[in-house]
């Protein structure tokens, strides 16, 4: 059994660090275009992890594993993180976190398509969560940004699809897999940036660089390392609880440091989405 203090530190890392990354993205976007921001962030984090892992003796991914990592990098880096960056040009950081919180709902759908049908309680959670997603997109702040709305839906769906697709696939160890995904994803991001016409109007400020380094070092390396450790040391329901803890934390950071405001429509939709995710998480815990 892991020490209680270690579990608490790891959970706080995932809750607070990942919850804060949405506001950090907004700050970084003040100096970096969306996809180039993702490319630089993932290249830094992926390269640092790769060097450390290789020096510690972790084997190099095989050719087949690199192909799988490149595929995952498309969905779980470009279409997830990259599209969050794109959306946050028009959507507040807290609202982006709320929309992305619908990821477990889409994962339930993809698992059902693979024959792993949800239980009755999980179906209830899926219905409740999707009602929240519909509510969030039907009015309020998000409905005023069609591009942001579509990008955030794609982001949640892509992360869920990649997570489900990766089950049973030939991949390297978890940390090397994360490193490889980020390295491959940085290339996808760079290509998307050229297609999107990303360019630097002026050199990024010190604040924008600080936000980018925070995202690379803490969001991508510290946060993910804590998450992988939790997956291997605590019950999955506890490890994945970030899905309904990150959005309120992101909203608080946005209101506290980013002067973001949310109306009752947005807050009500967030409550419904998180209720659906919580029901699904409890249902999985009960099944185990």
C-alpha cells in the first residue's frame, strides 16, 4: 500500500496542476499562436522525458510502437490539447475545462461500440452528462463562439477515442508512451500551425514564456507523472477523479487570476456535466 501522504501529494498535483493549465494556456496564448504553442510545449516536455528515460535504461520504442504513438499523438495531442489551445482564443479557460470534462461520457460511448456496454448506472451517468453538454452548448458564453464550441467537442471526443483505442495496443512503458506521444504530437501541431497560418506578430513576452514553461514542466511532466503513479497505486475511480475536480478548480483560477466571469447558465451546465461524470465514476467503482 502506498503511503497516504504520497497519494495526497499525487492527487493534489493532478487536481491543482491540471486544473491550472487551462488558465496557463490562456496566458501563453497572449504571446504564442495556438498550434505553435502546443508544438513547443510538447517538444520540450517530450524531449526532456525521453532523455531521462533513455539514460535510466528504458528501451527505445519499436517501429510498430512509434506508428501507434504517432496515431495517438494525432488524437491525444493535436486534436485534444491543440484544439483546446485553439478554442481558448475565444472561450474562457474555465469554460474550456467544463467542456473537456465531458470526455468520460464520450469514452463510455466508444467502449460501448467495442462491446463493453455500460451498466444501468453508467447509462444514467451518460444521459445526465450529455444533457449537461447540450445545455452548455445551447446558450450562455460558449454558444457565442461556434468555433470554440466545435473545437472543445472535438477535443473531448478525440481524447476519449485515443484512450479507448490504445487499450490492448502495442505500446512502450507508460512514461515512454507519454514521451513518444508528445514528440509525435509536436510534429502534428507544427503541421497544423502551418495549415492554420500560425505566426508570431511580435516576440512573446516573458509572461507568455513563463506560462509555456509551466505547461511543459508542470502540466505535461509533473501532472502526467503523478497521474501514471496514481493509476498504478490506487483504485482507478480515485485516479480518474480529476475529470470532475479539474473544472471547478479551473473556474476558480480563471475567476481569481484571469478575471473571468460565468453566468448561471454556465454554472448550471457545469454542475450537470460533473454530476454525470461522477455517476459514471461511482458506477465503475461499484462494478469493481
